[in-house]
């Protein structure tokens, strides 16, 4: 080996040694300072594992003690809807006053129109005694004029002026009906009684008032405790001998009566059943 070759080798050895030591030191520092990857990071516990513990803890903290809870009540009796409910509209011990208009419906020749006033006292919800006074006006129809003018017919008719009747009323029917978003209470009743009828022949000598009998049915619709609409169909029978006739005959005057009933006292005692 010559001298030049030896010098070149001596120069290269110091240059290579620092490079290797720097490379080794760089590798060691890189491994120590390099952050861990996301795969190696610790994973938190699942949410569902932690939630029950928090929820159960909050429930235990917020739950009131047993003595603070309201007592359990049986609401079955309170909420039960009865098949047969108590009457809300009661009439026992009350007085009823009914003004009405009347018109006959069974005489094709002579119509009887007028007015009536009825008073009733209820011994029970279904039983009442009543008195009714009626005033009537007889109005001939066109058939009467045609029969007299065309056929020279003579029609013997009774002409009632007024009547006074006493009746017993029985109300076996009671119920409720919906009308215009309101509940109306109603009851149906039957009536029968007796009285007298004054006719145009009652003032003649030997005549007088004519005994009469009542038979009818009606319906009462209660709008308020003290107000009701009263509709009744009543047949009044009496014996009369019309003018120009030689014998008496049974007269039947069937009238349709419609009026407004007022009750005293004003408030029904059955309202607490609602």
C-alpha cells in the first residue's frame, strides 16, 4: 500500500463514524417521541354500560318515599254509568200552571178555536190532579157554506162556549232526548176526568150546563227546571141538543192543546242526580 492510499483511508474513516452514530441516535429519538397510533389508544366503556347506572341512581334519588304517595282509590263506582239513572226532573210536591191555545181536529164543518188555562198539583212524580178551564169560538168552514147554498142542507151543530174540567193525570213515561246540542227531559202522560160544558143552548129554559168527560194523552218537554213545552190531545164528550134539533146527541170535541208550563218551586229536587 502506498502512502497516498493510506492517507485517503485515514480521511474516510472519521467521516463515516459520525454518520453512523447520527443515524443511530436519530432512530432512537424517533421511536421515543413518536405518538401512539389511534388503534393503541384506550377505548372508553360503551354508553349503554354507563347509562343504567346513572339512571338507576337518579331514580333512587328522585323517587318519593312510599308514605308520600297518594292513597289508591277505587274509581269504579264513581265512573260507572248506570243503565237506569235517577230522575233529574222531579215533579212531586210542585205546582204547574199551563196557558195554552186549543184547536179542534175532528169536525170538518165547524172548527173550535180558543184558549185554556190549566193548573196541576203533583202528589207524586207520576200522579197529579188538575183543573182546566177553556174558552172556545166556533168558526164555520167553507164546506158549511157550500152545503147550505148548493144542497140546501141543514147541519145541526153544537156550539160550545166554555168548559171547566177536573182531571187525574198519570205519567208512566220518562226519558231524555238530544235537541240542538242540549238534553231535554220529557215525560208522557194520560189524563181522564169529568166536568161541565156550556153551550148556546145552556141558557134556554130547562137546559143548563152539560155534564162532560175528558180522555186524552200528552207529552211534556222540559227546557229548564221551571219551564216546559206541553202538548196534549184531549177529547171532551158531552150530551147536547143543538138548536133546531128535536133530540140530543153525544158531542165529541177533540182538541190539540199546545202551551208553556211553569213550575213552582222553580228548581227540581232531582238535580243532584246529574
